[in-house]
C-alpha cells in the first residue's frame, strides 16, 4: 500500500495480500490501518484534497471497507473519527470471514498542524486532568458507538470493533467502558493509550527506591480512596469489577513514556499480591491520586485510563530510544514485530 500523489507518500501493510481474521497480527494491522485512515482524512480536509485526489481512501478500501460516516468535532470542525463498514467481495468464503467485524469505529490522535493542533492539545491536557469524558468530542464518539450498536447490529457488540491511537485510544476507551457498563463488550484495539503518571523511570535510577515509592503510592491511593468514597465504596468496587469481563487489547511500547506505565500498572498488581497486599491494591488499582485530589476540590473527574482487565501487548522489537517513534501508529502494522502478550485479568 505505497502510492504517490503530488510527491506525498503513504505506506502501510501492503504485504497483507489477504486477511485471515483469526490471525492476531492481521487483525491488529487492519485496525491500525483504519485508525491511520482517520489521520489522513483530517489531513485531506486541511489540505482541501477531495476525491479523486484524496490520500485516505486506500487505507480502508485495501481491506474491503467503505467509509460509512466521519465523526466531526463541533468545536473546530476537524475529523477525529470514522465509522467503517466491511464489504467483502463475494469471492471470499465464509471460513475466511470468521471473526471479521461488520463495523469498525476508529479515532485518531493529535495532529500537529495548526488547523487541529490547539483543539487536540486541549483534549490531551484533559486526559491528564481526568475530564476528557466531559468534552463534546468524547460525547459525540460515545453516542456514535451507541447508535451503531443499537441501530446497525441490533444491540450486539460482538461484530463491532473500536480502535484508536493516543488521544483516540482514550476516546475509544471511554466509549468502550461506557458500553461495557451496560453489558455490551466491544472488541477494542488501543494503540499507545495514554497513562497519566509521574515519570519515575526518568527521575530515579534506583530500582529499590522506585519500588518503595510505588508501594507507598498504592497505600496512599487506597487510603484516600476509602476516605473519600466511604459512602459509596461498595458500589464503586462493584462498578469497577463489572468491567472485568471486557478485555480491550492494549498495544504499548516501553520507550513511549505516554503509554509505557500500563506495563507497571499491571505488574504492580502481581507484586502487591505476592507480598500479601492484594487487598490494598484492589482499592489502589481503581484510583488515581490526581483524580482524587480534583474530586476533593469538588471537580468532577474520571480516571479513564484505569481498567480491570486487558490483553497487554508490548513491542519488544529493537528500536531507537526515541519517544516520538515509539509513539507512532505505523509500528503496529510492520512485519516481524516481536510482541509480548499478557492476559491481565482482574482477580479481586
């Protein structure tokens, strides 16, 4: 999938001459390509490229999807998402179509061009302030997902995918969690999902000190969580536990400071269990210090990044320790990726 228009090149997984919907690499590559299609749709809009000069179409037509609808931000009129419908050729047999989605709803991340940059950065900041769920973009996305589930597939989320990258992963995560709370579990592909956290690895060299700080952090979050939610503690636990059956796929890179804390987040649960502090971590794992502090000052907040269960995929392929490259969407469709898969299941 490499082609040239006006000396502008776009490259994707052209080595996938067919898609085996049972193959994890194929499914991941398709999801990442459809997310990239949203990036290119917005760049087409900014550069006033329209059909037949658009560079976006091959990103979904290559895999036999059609663009059902674009999702537009009501603040800056930028395209931040797209709903794709799978339209396979009649020559493809039913066996090949096993586990194929009927619809894929994809969301892009931040674009550094002025036309959308200011709005995207504003939303990035809201991720760290735990108020992304209050924004119109998150609400538009969630309503689009809800309507697709109810109106297009009769309330069954089994043949719908969610996909997002960076900021788009946070939006997809919010929509997925919202649907999961109503008992509808949507297969989700979240690439480089942001995890707001202090950069301990960059500040402190001593592993022993980092472990002590993490343990103290868990104790502090658990204590504050109990103190501030004592009147609704039981319902809070039940709400978090009810999401445990939903298993979104998280794709992270250890060199990407934006998402790499997900590795530590799940590893800490195991370590706390091993030292007999599982009851503390049960509370800590669903609380964020910054979110608790905002709540203490009467500000509504929701730590969207905290989830009970996930399929965590870590990119272990050799790469430069460059955070920008490690955060790129293009790494996820490259062949010969060395990925470490871990099922992180909430057991409390």
